[in-house]
C-alpha cells in the first residue's frame, strides 16, 4: 500500500525556493523535519522565519553575502548548470543516505518551475528515492507501478500520465477508467475518491497522483 499520510518521519525535508508554505500540513512537515535542506534562496526565506536549516544546497547565486556568512558552515556549493537546485538537493540526500524525502515550497510563483519540479519527481523515484511533494493545497506522489493510495471519501484526485502508451484502470474513483490512456494531462484531472483508498493498475507508467487536502475543497 502506498501511504500518503504525512505524519511519518522523513529522512530529510527539502525546502525549495518557490512559495513559502502557509497551510498547516506543509508547515507541520517543515517544523518536524529531522534534517532540513534549503535550496539556495529558500534559506533567506527560512531565516526570515527565524529558523536555521541543516544545509543549504545549490549554486548559491541568489544568497546575499551576509546570509552566506550566517550559513558558512552549512553551505554546499554545486555549480552544475545542467541541473536545478532541487535536483542538487536530491543528489545531496542520496549521497548522505537520505531515502525518504518530503519536498516543500516547490510550487507557486513561476509556473514553469512548478511544472518542471513535478516532472522531476518521477526521475527521483526512478533513482530509488521515496519522494512526496507537499503544497499548500495537497500532495503530489510519483508512482512507478500499480498500487493503492490512501484517501478519504470525497477527496479530489487528479492523475497525470507521463507516457501516452500507459494503460490505466482505476477502482473506487467516482469517474472510473478502464484500460484507458491519458494522452493529455487534463484527461485524468478532477476525479474523486469514493472511500478511504483507491487503486491504480497501470503499465508501463509512471504516473503522478495529486490529492487535495480536505480543507481546500
């Protein structure tokens, strides 16, 4: 069973440089972080909240000199221009043995960054990372194979396929799909869970599942 409960303790939490979270769920995940990495400029936002991360990862081009001095012993410079700061943070996690990772602050602000970050989750999962993205409205989860997703009755659910050859069959969703292909991203959106879980059977995949928080309906 693929669990979307966010009360678990993640190996690490990554704070990306998108919109700083305000919803109680991502804020709680951030506050409970066992190990917190900030992507470059996110460290400035986090410091503004009176909090200090365990590490700051990226090309560090958006950190003011005075902030660099505050975080001098926590900076991990990666000048690679072929990957973004979120990917650099994930690679830092892999290198340090952090497998289960919650990503916060990776959406909002620029839409191109949001779309890119969501797509990158699939790549991270394919590298063996257990990643989940928590936003101010819900949770995004990459799935590489068929499984069951925990939910609640009436929860709004959207499914995104990254391969037009993928055949998908759902159970316990209001608008069922049977051996369907999602040729366009919008085709799997705005579905609804009928109970405390729903199942997705698909091949070859992958999929990304978005589940809306109950208080955001």
